[in-house]
DNA sequence: ACGCCCGCCTGTAAGC
DNA sequence: TGCTTACAGGCGGGCG
């Protein structure tokens, strides 16, 4: 399930692959993928003939800047993948919902079994990411937007929410999903249900540090590919960070810090994994 | 303002 | 063995 580290990995790969390329043709094979547009044709018309000038990211959204000042926005949802193929002749994977063909140099394909992902073109330029009206609701980006820990404290204190819910709230901070929320909270030594306005200054610093360092390390490891093998990078390769997981998907296994058993609870309909001894 | 639930989806796995 | 059910969860919307 692609979260910030996986999306950032794809972004970096895309940068070397699509900048400067001109879009010759766009094929939409599943209309749901471009559901924000009135029709697949309308989406196509916005893209054909354009060149890619930049590749950015805001939270879990990829932003491909185009030469007319518009932006192709990609959200991978739960199961979305972008695939870079050198030849149009390469067989299409099942659930290939959109295909972008470049004038030279193959295709970019969007594959998404669960169809929670989407593509859309925003008429606004990509600069800064959240400048797009469609993404104006996103909160700060944990890797792009560095802030002082007391500023972070002020943001946390402005809410009265459980820490996990707040970390996963894209309007608060953009890019963290269920998996990295559990990993960040383990690294911070804080429970998922601690109230955001109840932290000591030391705990605020630990949380901020854990958030930035966990995500940065996961980017270094090119993201997490779990047993379901949903996440693949632009070239079909898996990530390495799942081997470093301390909590997520480790129910019944020993905590790597204290050896007590990692437990799993349901919170807000989602699985939450944590160590009752290390997280307070 | 926040928590919680639903609907949207399909593939996988557990249960009977 | 074969069918049914549960689960995975990002996001937007509704409700209490």
C-alpha cells in the first residue's frame, strides 16, 4: 500500500525517465481511473501533445508538471502501480487502466486492481504541490516542510485527537497511512490512542524525530513491499523497508526492543500493531 | 471538532 | 474440496 516513502521512490525514478518526453497518445481502458473528468476523451485531450517538465510530490500524490502550465496528478490509492515500459509491444498486465505513449521511448502505464487510485489533470501549475486547488486540503509534507518542534507542538495541541488518527489525517500531515503510522508511533514510544494535546515536550520531540527519520529511512530502502506484493517501483522491483518493520504486521511476534509480544487491536476499523511495554 | 461508519473495489485467505 | 465470508485500506461523505 503506497504511502509517502513508496510514492517518493516512484517520483525519483520518474524524474530520470519522463522529464522532457512528449505525450503522443493516451489510452484510458477503465473510465473509473479518470473519474474526476467528464469523459476519458476530455482527459486525453488535456494530455496529448504536452511535454513533461517536472516531477513532484505532495503527500501521496505524484505531480507531473506539463509544458502548458497544467499538472497531471497521480494517486496510487491502495494498489496502484506506475510501470515504465520501453516498448508498446510488451504485454499489458491485468488491470492496466491507462497507458501514456511518448513520442519516443515507450510508455507509462497505470495498473490498479482495486481501482482506488486515480489520474487527473489540474489546470494549475505543479509548483509547491499544494498550490493545486484539488490538493489545497493537504497538510504539511513531513519531508519537504521542515519545522521546529515547538511549531509541531503547537499544531498537535491545536487538536484533541488520538495520535494515530491525527498522523493519518491528510489535512494535518500529508503522506502517512496505516502502516507508517504504526511504525512512527513505535519509534516514538507512544501509543496510538494517546491524545495529541497530552504530550510532554520530550514526547513531542520524539514524535517529530520518529516521523521524519522513519519516513526518510523508508525512502532510503525504497519503501515497503508486504506479503501481498502490492507495491512495486517503476521498474517492477520490490522495496526493502518491510524487513525493518518494528510493529506493523508483526502480531504475536516479539518486540525487537523488549521481546514482549506485539499486539493487534482494531482502531477506527483498521488494524493497529503496537508494543504495550515500549509504547506508553 | 472529532470519532466512527459506509461505499467504493479485487485478490487472497480463512472458515464451515 | 468448494463455497462463503472476512480482510486489506485511501478517501470522501454522512452522521452522531
